[in-house]
């Protein structure tokens, strides 16, 4: 499988020089470069609208799960051929930031992707990836990339035991390694000491006017051990309602939900509400 990929050591500068392993096929590198050309000039000063515009350029991209679970060691995986709900959001944010930064290069894209995907913006093994989306939101808020606005739009704090990964090791190939597993447990213990804010499902419709196009939406769940099961990007469509732009497990491709978000969620039995994060 790995023979299909180029594993390269790339050096780029943030505040310090970083040497980073990248997993990227020639086809995916070309896809990134083509995307840079496609979106060039799309930023008009409204970052939320830019997120939606960029996100919609991925429409009909196939949904593919576990695209980051490659090889024996954690690498920065570049894959635009298939996206899951999280890698879709990460890539849209990474490309949108490039437009604002006016740095339309492959290396700048890699830099943004690493910053977004990993704790404190640095890949240092499997456990440094932001696996739980509530932590993804909190850590990217600490980086100044977004703000959790759930509380501001009617959400309330909840506590929940988060341990799905460590109690389902068989689902995660990297967790056969005891060191990785113990580090994931440490992350879970940290999360279990933090409250998360959730806008309850029955409160979404009445607070929908406070959600803006480009806000990142995370679907909270009643499933034991999990905080979030799905994520996407809010988009206010022609009907004036907020819909979800996402890599859908229903249609198995990137789409805009046919129903408004509040109605779409009613069909998901395990959904308890949403978290909302606004890119800054």
C-alpha cells in the first residue's frame, strides 16, 4: 500500500524549522496544486463565506473513512481523493487560511494542515493528532484559529466520560502499540476533567439565526465514550435556513444537506445537539 505513496522529508518554517514526514501521492500533490489554482481569488474579506465557497468546491468528492490510518507511524497525510467528515473540515479551513494569508503554495498548505490537525500544531506521533473533536475545537481555539461560540448561542455545559478509543482498541490499528494507547488514555483523562458546551437539539431551530455561514458544526452524541460523531460546515442556503455542508456517510460524498440542520438532526437517534465553532 505504501508503495503508492511518496514519503518525503520536508522542511518548512513557522517559528522554528520543522522537519516533517509527509504521506502524499503524486496524484494528491497535483490535486492540492490544482485546488490552489481553482480557489485563487475567492477570498473577499468574509472568512465564513470563504469557508463555504471553498467547501463547495469539494462537492461530490467521495466519502472515505480512515484515510489517515496509513503505515506503521503517524505521518501528515495529504489526501483530496477521498475525505471523511473531519478531514473535509480540516482541508477547507487549511485552504481558506491560505487565501487570507495570501500564501498559495504546497508547503504553506502543509504547514496549515499540520497546525490544524495536531495538538499545539506539531506532529509528534499518533497521540498528538486531535482525535476527539471537542479537543480539536478547544486546541484550535487556543491557537487562535477559531472560537467555541456554543455557549453564546444558547448552549449549556455538560460533562461526559470520554474513553471510546481506549475501550475499543481493536478499531484503531495504531493502538496495538501500548505507548500509543497509554497516551490516548492520558488525553481521555484530560478531556474527562473538562466540561463541553452543547446546544441541545431541541434548541437549535430557535437559535439558528445566531449561526453564520462558515461556522464549524460538531454533532454531539449519546453514544457511550464519544463526544462527537460527525462534523461539517454551516451554510445559509436560499431558503434562509442553515444547512450542513459535509462529507456525508449517507450519500457517501461531500454535499449540502437537503434538510435544514435542525430538521436533519432529528433523523439521527443518537444526536443530542451540536457544538459550534467560529473560525476567526
